[in-house]
């Protein structure tokens, strides 16, 4: 059976490290699917969920708030400032943060404040979508 080594790393810790049959994640221009022996690639990724089909047939979900993807024929590395295991996603906390970001958007006094609030809302919307995906599995 062909597998590829996958590492998902946040600024604080290694979130996942193991062998996989397939990895799917949100590239900047659309969804990316990676199998073993994929062509080498370095690209940015958007906020969303990384789905890892493990070598034993199971699945792992990880939410990333954007980052960098490096693909080598035998290794996939996902680097993200924020990465959260699917099982650790907290809907209440994400909804509260989304409401705070919406309030910040309404009260933005400068273009920088506006852009910051919009970026935060985008990440939180992706996090809530990842949570819904994880719960469906």
C-alpha cells in the first residue's frame, strides 16, 4: 500500500504526524488533493479543514487558519500559525469569537481595524465550517 508521511504543525505544537493514503486541504485557488508520489509543490493555503485519510483507513480532521503547504513525493508538511484538531474545536467559543469580530467590524474606526476584523471573521467562518464537516464524519 502506498502512503505518504504527513506533518501538520502549528506555532505551538505538532498537531499530526503519521502515514496517510490521501490528504485534502484548502489551497488558495481551490481544494488540493495529495496522494503519495505527488509532484513537489510549495503554496499558501486558506483557512479551512485538512482531511487526512490515514494508512489504517481512518480519518483525521485538522482546522488550519491558513498557512504554507510543502509537498514532496514522500512527505507533506502543513505549517500554520493556528491549527486545531477536529475533536478539539469548540463551537460555543468560535461563535462567541465570531460575535466579537462582528462587533469589532461594526466599530472599526480605520481601514486597518476594518481589514483586521474582516480577516478574523473569515477565519472564524472557516473554523465553524470545519467543525460542521468534522461532526458529519
